[in-house]
C-alpha cells in the first residue's frame, strides 16, 4: 500500500465515511492514476480537467458516475493533498427523467410465488412493503420490528441516518409467521452459513427490456414506492408493488421475467 493511499484511508475514516464510500473513492483515485500512469500527487489542474472531459465525452459515464469521480478526486486533493482550491469544471448532459413502471397484482403474486424459501420471501416482502434498500433490509434485527405500533426501525441507512417506516398489517403478519417458523436472533435475516451475521447480497444483473418482457430490480422498485400507498392494503403485503423489484440471494433464484399481455 502506498503512503498516499494509506493517508487517504485515514482521512476518510476521520470523516466517518462508510466502508462502501471509502471503497468507491479509492477506486476512482486508482482509475485516475491508471489513466495517467503516475501518482495523482504529480498531476495539475489542467490534467484533471482533461480527465473529467474524457469521462464525460469518451467514456460517456452517467451523471451519477461522473459525480462520484468528482467527489472522490476532489476529496483527495482538498482533504489529503491539501490543495487551496479545486478549480475543475464538470459539465454533465441533462439527466433524463422517466416515470417508473408499476407491476400489477397478478405480477406481484407471480413474483413472490417463485420464492419457496420463507426467509427469502419475507426479505423480498419487507424490501417492497417498506421501500427499503437491500443493504438496509439485510441488516435488520428482530428488535427493529415494533409490532405494537406497526413501525420498523431502519438503523443507519443511507447518510448514516436512522428512520422509522410504517408496517402494514399484511406485512407484519408475514414477518410474524416467518419469525415463528425460524426464531431468528438477533438478525432478522441471518446468514445460513454464519448465523451470527446478516447475509451478504448483490443485485440481480440489470436486464434490458426486449419486446413485451421486462425484468425487475430492487433499487428501481424502491425509488417508486410512495409512502402514502402504505395506507392502502389491496394486496397481501399492504399495497400495489411499484416498479421493478428483484433480489438474487447467492444465485438461489433466477431473476424472473414478467411478460405482459397486450
């Protein structure tokens, strides 16, 4: 490990960055060094401007990816190398705004019917029913479920913030049935291999819609889950399943393909 990398890791720890943020920032700085084939502390502002133009124009990275590069590299030069300023301009193309697609009740039923493992079904249900990120769902503990007030405590979610989210009666019953069958402690969804830890996870590979087929993924589903819909319980879990949701747990289940009849 180079001294510069070690210094950057120490600076990120002092700022309280999460492990994932640290990994992302180290990655973008490594990419910068690989592009110029020399240490980042030898670069000038003009070199950085050329590099960001390359990211936008030649690599055609998404606006979110470009901002990640900008934040990581800016942190390096301002907080680690202690530059007085970071005068680099990043011009991004306009970000397209799309309306999320919604699944029908029949599609919700088909989606959950694929899952035979009670733990995985409860995990998918709570991701949908509470609009959670996958990382938030797998880190839940039994004590986070408040059955009396119908609330779920999400500890240290994005931005290192705690929050409370409503639990619909249908979803609460799903969790109770799962708990009576498995009695998990302390994690709500413990790892099968290491019961004292919550399971590791990854998203299903992003699918490209083709014809009448479409694949559904957790992150897209979460962004289209409005809080008011939790008050309406037309489906088993408490509300219509908004937009794409699917989670592959260690490759146990394939990502389902949903076909629409037109």
